[in-house]
């Protein structure tokens, strides 16, 4: 009897293993028993969401990609970047801007938890403009709502001609190409206006890849065209840490905020904002005293919002582990009027992300710029307390 029971258990275990190994619904990418799995491009860091009219030569889409596939990046043939232009409701066709060779992917510098290769890619605004200016014909001139396929009624449009204007939007879509010729992307934006223009063969990603926090592979980005005042937000500023708290806690939990976590990570000091050599026109950097060490912080000016692109602070909290900074999530962190709260906590509604006056040059004494950052993320920007406990920090910079 015992032998029969053992055999039944073995049979059940074997069947379960077979089923679990072949459950294709668990795979985030197209699965084929005759081929290797596909791949996707995780965005580790995106520098800017802005095209600067005042400095097109130093404007670009810039991001660090991580190639996630069976060979850890060695199976990447290249990445195609396609661009569309939107002005108001008018959307053009898309055009190929450039192809990035897969040999640009390299092993991730140590220390790291990643086995996948990464590449930093820059697609220049002037190159994008030169390509979309070739879209001089209406790609679906006969498209009307009478055929019940167009939205808006005019369908797609030709590029309106001339230079870019403030408020224009550049939509980039990229396609991952593997060495066996397979292509992975999302549906092209033209499909939403005229379904007959949909490139369905390339739309083979799934939500748990494109929108998931860890996968972070949208295959598309939107860049807003605006003007950044030349020479703005540079020079000497006083820096004060206004608050430090956990954005995941309610006000009554904050009332008992642990004293050991209510630290001054950024002591009062003077910092000098400057443009980034070889960087984008919207970027600024400065040397700052952080956790007792002098390090460099980079920020990006985004039409009134200050972004902190994911970056290694340069401070190690343990062997093989560094403290990373990342832009806080969207929205406001609101505390009720109950109190008083512990020192270091925000006493009122405070924007999660930093802010500045977009129309200001920030060069008049007294001009202020606030930076919000989540301290102690990991190298993927996940707020999981890589070293201690992820805390949200507010910094006030005042022009001297």
C-alpha cells in the first residue's frame, strides 16, 4: 500500500511539474516551444521629457536601457526609433529616425544586482525634427468619419511645416530587434486615429511588461516642446533640508516618527548649480554634502517641475550596496491639520516632486527651487529600502 501511495504522489508531482512548465499564460512575452523567449527593453533611467526650443542642439531623448532576454543582451541586433508629431489634435504618420546597433550594450558596472547588459541611448532633437519635416503628405487623406474609422474626423495629417512650436509633442516609439529577426514593440500611435494604419505585427508586448513597475518597458515616450530660458537656474544657492518623512504613512503614524530616522541627510550649505558638460539643456548639477560625503546630484527642469533622474548617490551603506536617489511618485503628500508633528515632517500639503517657476531665470536673489527625492531606492528605482528605509526628502534652494 505504501508503494502505491508513493507512486501516486510521484505521478501527481510529475504532472504538476509538466503543467507548471508549460503554463504559457505566466510568460510576459510571446512563448514558443520551438524558439527562445522574446525580449524587452527596461528603462533604467530617462533623463528628460522636454525638447528645448532655445537649444535644440542640446535637446534629446536620452535613456538607459537594459536588454532583458535569454542571452542577457547578446541577442540584441538593434533598436529602431520612430517619431510622430502632434500639434493639438493633428497627428502625423511616424517616420524612422535612427537605428541603434546592439553592440552598444555592455555589462552593467559593479556593484549591481543585474546580469543584463545596458546601453545609454541619445536620440537628438534636431535629427527627429529633420525626419518629421519629411512627412509632407497626408497619409490617409480619404479617411473620414463617414467610414467610421477616423478620430478626429480628419484622420492623420501631414507635418504642418516650419519649426517646432511650444506645446508640440514628439512621440517616440522604439522597436527591439533580435538577431533572429523578431521585433518587439507596442502598437503605433496612428492606430488610435485610423485603425487601418495599425502596425499590428509589431504590437506584441503585454501590460505586465509595458506598465509593470519592475519591467518598465513602455516602448514609447512623449517629449513636450517648450523653451527653457537661457542661462536659467545657475549660480550659488543656499540649500536647506525642509523635511524628511515616509510618504507611505498617515499623519497619526508620523506623530510617532522614529527619532533615529528623522535625520538631517543634507546639512545647511551653499551649492553651485551649473549645466552638465555634454548634457542636455534642461539638466543641472551641483556638488552637495550628503551623509557626510561630498557627492554630485543631477536634476532636470521640466516646465515647472524638478525631476531627479534615478542615480547612484555615490554613498555606500554596505558592501556592494549604494544609496540611490529617484524622483518621487506623482501627486501630493497630504497631512491633516492634526499635530503638532515631529520635527522634520511636513506640516501641510506638500508636492511630492520639486518645483520652480518655469518663467523665471532663477538668477535673482531670493528665487527658490525645491527638490523632492526618494532617498534609498535600489538601482531599478524601486522604493524598497535598499539600505535603510526609503524616505522622502524635501530640499529648498534659495538664490544668493
